[in-house]
C-alpha cells in the first residue's frame, strides 16, 4: 500500500530546492486581515461575561438597592433602632461558615498533614526517578556491549542513515535476513493471534472469490441467497473487523524490522481483493453495496493521526507527517494539541500537493513566534505573567491556518477532519475537541492559540467564530481557553465518539513523557535483537526493574492527585500532565537531542528544522508497513462509501430536500398529468420531470467525478431519489379499474370529480391521492393522528440528527426510503 516507488515523495530535507522560500506556496501571503486581528484584541480586552440577575433587571441604575425599614408605620425611616448591632451580631453567628475556593482542601488534619506528606512523597518520587535513570543507563550499556556488536551494528547504523523509504526497506530486509527473522515470517503459529482461524478464512476467501469470478463470466440464473457472491459478502462482513482474530496485534510487527507473518500479509491482500470484487460485481444491487460498505466501515473503524504537544519539540511532527504523506498514508482525521495543533492546522488546511512543497526546511522562515529578545518578553512576563503576546501570535499563526478559515471551511477545502483540543480556563468545565461537527464556525487559528496557551507562556485566550457576513465575534460567550495538553493531550475517547476512530497513530514528543517511553519487548519495526526477538531489553532483570520503577512512579503521582497535595501555581491543576494516556495503537517517538531542551522556546533555523524533519521521517519508517496494511482496507471502504453517498459534495439539508420533493408534486403538475391522460384516452405516461435525463444525471447525487470505483460501478449508481422512480412506476402500473383503497377526498378533489365525464378519471385521482397521502396528507382527526403516531419512529429534525442517523462522522448512506421519511417530517414510516 505504501508508495515505495517514490512517485509521491516531496523534496528531501537536504535538497537545495527545499531551502528556497519561493518553493513554498503562498509564502509571502499573510492571509489574515487587520479587522480580524482587531476583533480578537477587542475580545481579549473585554471583561468576563456575567449574565444579568433579576435584581439588575429590576434596578437598572448602577447604585446598589437599599433596604428601608421602620419600627412602625408612624416612626421615621432613618431613625436609629436600639439593639440593632446586637441583632446583627446574632444574625452573623447563625450564618453558615464561609467556604474556601476548594472545599475539599479544608480541615485541621488536612492543613496539618498536607506539607509533611507532600515532602515525603516528593522525596520518594525523586529517589525513584534517580533509580529509573540508572536503570535505563544500565540497559543502554547492556545493549551497546552485549547486543549491538559486529555486523549487526554496521547494518543498524546503515539503516538509521537512510533518508527515503525505499532505501530504508532494503536495509531493513538485509538486517532481518542477518538476524534470521525470515524463518519467523514463514511460520504461521504465533501466540499473539489465532493462526488457525486466519488460515481457514483466507482459504475460504480464495475459493469464494474464484466462484464469484466464474459466475460473473457464465452469468448463472441463481436466486439471491444461494449465489457465491452472497456467501462472499457474508464472509467479508464477518472477517473485516477491527483486529479480527488478532491480525492487527502490534506484536505481529514487533519481531522484524520490516513486514509481518506471511499468513497475515496474505489474509490482508485477499480481504482487500474480495472487497474490490464485491464493489465491482454486477450481481449485487446498489442498496446491497451501500449496506455492505456501511457495515464494514462501522466494524473496521477509522484511523487518526494524533500529534502531541511539546513546545518546539513539536517540529518533529513535520518529519512524521512528511513520511506518511510521501508514502500516501496520511490519515484523513488529524488531531493536534498545543504545539502539535500548529502542525495539525497546517496539515488540515493544505492539500497534498501544497504539503509536498511546504514540509521543507524553508518553512523555518515562517516560524517566527519567538523572535523577540529577552529585554522585550521579560518585561511583558513581569507585567502580564505571559512571555508571548496573544495578538501577535494571531498574526503569525494565521498563515499556518490559511487565514481565518473555520473548521468546516478547512474540511470542505481539503477533505481532512481537523481536531484541536482546548481546555477551559476554569478547572471544572469540560474540555472541548473542536472540529467541523462540534465547532464548525470556530476559527482555526484561535483554537490553535488557545491550545498552546500554557500558563506562564501565554495567557488564556478567547475563541473566535465567523459570522455569516465573514466578520468575527467571540465564541462561547467570550469564555477563555488554554493549553489542551494539561488534560487531553491525546483525545482518543472523543475521536472514537465523533468519528469511530479505533486505530490511532500517536506522534509523541512531549519532553517530560518522551524520556519514559521504553518498549521492553520491542515495538513496531524495532524488535529485540538478541535471542531471536524472544528476549527482553537489558535482560529480564533490567526490564523488570524498569517496569517496576515506572509503575511505582505512576502510583505515587496518583496519590498526590487524589489526596490533592500538589499546590496549584498560576491557578492550574498540574497533576494530569503526568497521568494522561500518551500512547496509541502505534506510538512514534523521535530521537530528541540534548540541545532541543536548550531551544525549547526558540525558533528553529533551516539547518535545525532539516535535521528534525529527517529524524521524524526515520522514526516513522519502521511503522509504515503496519499503517499501510491497515489503510489498504480502510481506504477501499472509505472511498466506496464516499462515492455511494447520494450527494458526495455536501451534507443534505432537510428543509431544502423537503421543499424540492414537495415541488415535484404541485397541483399544476397533477392537473397536467390528468389532462394528458384524458387526451390519451385514460392512459397515463410518466411525466418528463421524472425522466432520467442527462441533466439529472449530472446532479450532485450522481456526479461521476466522485466515483473512484470504475465505470462499471458508476453505471449502477442511482441517478435520482427513489421517490421519483417509485412515482413513475405507480403511474405506469395503474389499471383502469376503480380503486377500492381510497382515503377521504378533499373538497377540491370532490369538486373536480363532479366535473369529470370519464369514470376512469376518478379512479386515477383516487389512486394518486392514495399513493401521495403517505408523504403529504395530514391526519384530520385525533384518532387518525394516533394511528399515524403508531406507525412512525422518531429520528430527529436537525441537521446534526441527520448526520447522526447515518454514521458517526456524518455518513448519509441510509436507505432512500428512510432518508425520504426523515426529510418529510423527521420520522420513518412503515412500508405498506
């Protein structure tokens, strides 16, 4: 699946052309207007929003309301009352005690034991940290002097210096051959997957594929359900699932530098070929293909690229994204947090062709956020508590976000789903994963700045939304947001909820987390080389000690969090910085350098950015084979689902669709049809408005530009909604006999029937009324309303409900009967 022919590769980081600013598209265009910047500055300077209370509405003046009292109706109002001070003191005693900002941090035992416990736990954590560092140093020495010696060290050094994927594959296969991993690939048995089930399913797929091909050539007249194509479809729907029988276990790719078991590779190739065969087959109807693709998409899930935070360490993400892009494996769902949000915004607002020319070292000339000298930012930090200015960051960040694009506009421009994690400034409000579903009108650059607003580095900022006239205004009532890494660095739960993501590629560069990533049994594309991959890094004792110390560190950090012993500098709870989930199905952590810590808040030079891009690529190369096998099936399913949607260009709008369908059956149309039937002697012909003309074939629902499955698949697509076809069929199949199943005629219909001379014409009107009453007739009595309510099931009426009715990411591949029922009243009717 990965492009090993280098046809999609962009320029190498060390090519001379990659260092020229002119090669980057729109390098000199800032995109953002000054009006947008001023609106952002105005929103930041505005006071916090507070809703008016009932007293404020009753007393519009700024003076606080006063309470007047007197001893009786004849006493002066301002007269002093004896004993009032004593009464007030007694009243204060009865009031409940004042509570602090955090009610759980009170009590004499807590105040007495807080600091002793905090110092004891922190001291123990420091001791564990030092022990962990010595353990890792011991493992490094063990591998360097015991494992990596002789020819294997030479082959590994050659592997690490490859700058493109094709050369890397050759070096990896040579190293696998030297280590004897080829024998492991040929053996089917392995403890981490069900080899027997995979073998049987693969053989069954091969036999059914041959039968389907034979039936296609011979054109048998078998009934549905007994054909080989139906058996193949059922088998594909049963086995193409997320990690079916363990075939997506990362351990299957952790025993070699490149590749996996031959049985696993054959199964993936066979499953993808069978899906293509079913989609190209003429024996399955369009509705069957839609149902099959929807079933496969739901069970197999989707893949997302997650970019972590990490200040300037986030520039390693450029290399990882370039490796995926060059191999044509960049997932359509991308999420970023803090520094990773800036890279994600660049990927989510540019097309593939633009990215090939953008992910180059010349990009460093556009990264100028830290250009201010210490004399400037130190004064700002002393006055405002933040090193950087939010408004200045808005100007510089807008180029990476292609101007003031919203999340919905970015999705429409590139087809990629951009997600940015933001944390509210108050400690108890939930976080938000901004994307084209949750915040479609939110401006991308405002979310990127908010996600990077680390306390002490950047003050909390206001998200901005774009109005219909193109101007900006505060989002969420001017509520302020800050760094997403504080709570949700990798938002896997939200991605699964919104887009059915169950396979994640995590690029982890956080400096406080990157140091603790250690795979004792090897990782994808990085096996344990001694003892033929069955050993432990540093020996069993070294790996066991590393695991124990890391788990013990995690335990004591949880103790600090649950007992709330940690102080909250700058009003922020920092406990989640260590205790989140920082890994995914595949976790990539580039090899950082000690100098990166010195430049953690500095702009990179072209030389330094070129090195970071190359290191990111080399870190991603070992993972590409696993990603390629995953994306091989996923791309086929997603491309088919996109091409089989009724309108691939836009989501349906119920109000527009409803008005279009109602206009198809206006009173003039009915009268013209009946008049034509009278002239033809009672014979009805389908109206030209329902004929499948070339103009209708070019509508948004039948555009061939969005059908990558080939001409055969395009011919089987439905050119128009099923209502038009059904209505034409009703008209053509009417008999001249009078209909017995009629509904109560309207006054207009009664008058029309009285004026007709042909008895056959009355039956035509009755039949039209009966057929169209399903869509347009309203119940005329309470009993009829109750009967109708028994025959319908609610679905929802908003555009969001329509998207939810399909798939989790907005798929609208429901059946056409259900779609029409949703449009015509927000409910589904039973089939007559």
